[in-house]
């Protein structure tokens, strides 16, 4: 069963399946483990800290972005949180309904919406973040401080590679064409 296999077992199975295919194996392991680590950390933080505050991961990230950056336009919050503007709209409405976030029109451009934390939202983040950070320390507990700095720096370089050269790479791979539209996974109707 996939959920019960260790990382090492999964890597061995992949190697057996892909053995004869010329691949960038070290880079494949990096990307696979970024995904595994992100999923494991997210699940742990949701189950250990966020659920007690009745927050999803996405809601927490939105609160975090607005807490750190202060009042911000929705497009900037969505970009920083790594979510679509449509997803942000639903999350912001939920957080607003709970009294944690407020939405206001932009003072000079009526098309734009600004988000800021309410006093209750600010108080929640001040209470919640120390517990969240304790769990960040827990999940990185097998790494020394130096290893933490090294992993963080390596991940920053991965992000920079995609941010600085990803568009150029995409254009080259697609011969300048736009990517196909995202699909929900549903088959088109006949």
C-alpha cells in the first residue's frame, strides 16, 4: 500500500521501474522529496496546530501573509500565498465571517480590494504562531542549525531557478505557445 511505504522503499521502486531510462536521478530525488516533505509538514501542522484553531492550511497562509505584510491588495496576497484570486475570495470571505480579516475598497481604485487583519485576527496570529513555530522546530528536529540553513538556502535557489528562468524554459519547451488550459480532470462531454 503506497501510504505505508517508506521513502527509501518508494525510491527503490522508482529506480526499479525507471532503471534503463536515462534520467537526472539526483534532481528527480530532490523534486520528489520536496513534494513529500511539503505534504508531510503541511499535514502535521494542520493536525497538530491549525485544526485546533479551526483553520485550514490555506486560511493560515492568508492570515500569515496579511499579518506579515500588513494591509495588502488581494492580488498580492493571492500571489504571495500561492493561490488563485478565486480561491482567495472564498477564503477571505470565510475569515471575514469569523471576524479575523476585513476587506475594504482601495481608496483610489474602486476595482481593487484591500485585506487587513482585525484585532481578533491579530490576536489569533500572536497566540497561534508560537505553537506553529514549535512544530516547525519539531519537523526540522533531525537537522542541525547549520543543516537547516543549508536546506533553506538550497530551496531558495530552487525557487529562484523557477522564478527567474521558468518562463524562458516554458517558452522554449512549448515553442513559444501558451500552455494548454488547466483541466479539472473531467473528460469533455461528447
